[in-house]
């Protein structure tokens, strides 16, 4: 079985294979005309029987799953806890300890995302260049672990502001790096569920951060958990690099891992550092209109989920004590983990993306409306139970849709993943100001002693209305992208050349389209 790969042929003629001329394409950096030709599977893969190929592929995937997924999930839990524990620390008295105003506290929250946004694209392009995620990501974790530890010594607004900015700058390497990491190992129909597994790290940390903070507020000061630096040291010896640079795989397994990705797209993936360039990948990503539609989709989804940055404060509006409020933050996240797994698994099984993204968002819209309209405790907490699953159940499928839609070359995919994730997180800068502590009693309409707290009505209308509107815009963006990809697939069915589709941003590999490559809708 042979699928199309691409290779630069610095010649003017066109090679022929099986009496078919393959489509000329522009691959080199100076846009010299080149050609595509069939590429045989590696000898060790080509000689396998279908039964042996299936058996070895299952063994390979299981080995990578075991070495890769648990470790990056654990690392992401710590990443997310370090980033968002400030919300729980607020209930523990952080503002009083440092004499912070509500605006100063919100500035400390939002400044992290400034550093987080600035570093994502350079970090992902650098990771793609060096091809050593098993070294790069744990190294970043050690640095952010030390920065996070320094927070305990902070005793002023300026110090906290500097630490939060630096923490965001270093942590920016992790999540977009992991998205690129996963797309370098798994095929398109394996990626959705693995992305959900990865993002479960943030969802679980959202649940457990409340439980941990409840223990701290309740006096369990010795419960500190695993240290980020210790986990990072273990990760050096456990994580794989890319398929061609992982030394603990056999030669057969390395060839099979690389060929699986080639088969899936019809285009080879990461080959070596020399093939990766910063500016070329950046240019290809930023000249593809699909990246901007995905950017709107992810930005509005994350903006709708900005309520989770202050979820302990929002839950506190139910009128319970600090500890009970922190404990009540856990169930919505646990429910979200379950729904995200089920949704992503089904999306991979069916190869469908659009409805697995938009249907949960409709539920989120309903949740925001309920939170804005009701004045009683039970409906408000029901709305809170739906907010997190409504936003993030489809969000994890959206993350996989980026790599599905912009798969090649790896430099383009790395730049697009980082750019989209950076822009989507920019909503967290303004969103923090929608939840001032003075408005806390009524993000969701609190009644005290049967009397409505009217000053907080404005906070409800602003926060929940903005979340509702952005969720609707995300649905519209997903709809536009679906129709665009549907149109491109019809052109592929007719054998028409595509501009700005996949691979290098200038066309679809001819053999890939003939072998059945189609965008996932």
C-alpha cells in the first residue's frame, strides 16, 4: 500500500509513476516549482501482513498511550493548579493578607495571560525546530515550579504582579506544546479522545483545586501534594520525543509510527530539525483563512468559559460558607470530565466534529440564561452544573479540529495551534474584570433574607450576557467552517486543485486526495 508523501525535486520536469503525472506544487522555501510522487511504505512496514500490521500498531499505540498520556495529564494538572489557585486563595484571604483592592487582584489574575499569550507562538515553533518535547516540556515545568514556589514569599501587590506575569510567560510553553505533541503521534481519528484526556487535567484540577483549597482553609496546611519539579524530573525518563527521535522504540516501531501519520494525510510529518523553519510555518498559518475562523471559534468558546476562572467566587453567591462553596465547585468539573470523554470518544468513532462542538454550546447558552433569570438556589446551582460541561465538552473537540484542519507541514500546525490558543486565552484578560468581588453576591442573583440584592444585577447582566453572546458566536463560527470544509471536500471529490487547503498551505497532495483524504466535518 502506498500513499503520497512529498519530496522536493529541484528539477523542471515531471516524474511519472504508473503512467500518471502528479501535480506540481510549491514546497521549497523560495517557492520553486516541485513535484509530488508516490512514496513506498518503509521496508519494515511494507513487508508486514495486514494481521501483523494491525497487531503491531495496537502494541505501538498502547505503548505510547502508557508512556505519554498519564504523564502529560499529571503535568497539566499541576500547570493548571499553579495558574488558577489564586481564585481559591481569594476565598482564603489573599486580598486581606496583601492589602489588595478588588481591581488589583483582578489585575494579578489577568496579567498572567499577557505573558501566556506572548510566548505561545515562539515556544511552539522552537519545540517544532528542536524536536525534543521530552526535554523541552519538563524543563519548562521545572522553571514554572520554582516560580510558583516563590509566590509564598510574596508580600506586596507589585511582587505578586511580577510573579504572575513570569509564571504565565513560562507556562505558555505547555498546553499548545502538548497539542502539537499529540498531533505528532496520533492520527486524526485518534486525536479527539487524546485531546480530551489531556484537557481532563485542567478539568480535574478545577475540581480538586477547590477540594485542596477547602483543606487549606480548614487547617490542613501540610497537604501540599506532589511538587512540579519532582514530576518534571521523572518526565525526562518517561516521555517520548517525536516518532523519528524516540530512542526507546524499536526501528520497526519508529517506521510504523511515522508511516501512520503519512498514511493519514498523504503527507510526511516531522522528519528532522533541518526541515523546520520559523518564518515559513508562521507565514503558511497566517495566510490560511481557516485558521482565523478557528480562532474566532476557540476565542468565543474560551470567553464563554471565563466564568471558571472565578468559579469559587461564583459558587459563593449561593450563600454557603467558604469551605462548602469550595467543595461545591467539584461536581460540575467531574460531570464535565465524563461528558468530555464520551463526546470526544464518539467524535473520533464517527469522524464528525461540528455537532460534537455545537450541541454542548447550546446547553451552555441555556445555562447562562438560567443563571441570569433565576433567584433561587437550586436552579442556580443546576445552571452552574451545566456551565462547565456546556462549554468544555465541545471545546476539547474544537482543539482536535485545529490539527484535523491544518495538519501539514508541522511548522504550520505548530504555529496555528499556538496562535489560536494564544488569541483564545486573551479573553481571560478582560474577563477577570467581569467578576469583581463587590459584585459577588449576584453573578447569579442572590437573595438575602428574601430581599433581592439589586446592585449586583448589573454584574449578572454583563457577565452572563457576554458569556451567552460569545457562545452563540462560537456556534456561528463552527457553522461557517463546516460549510467551508464541505465545499473543499466537494472539490476534492471532483479532483479540482485547492488553494490554501492543507499540507503546505498551497494545495492538497494529489495522491492523498485520490486515496480518500477529506476534511473532517
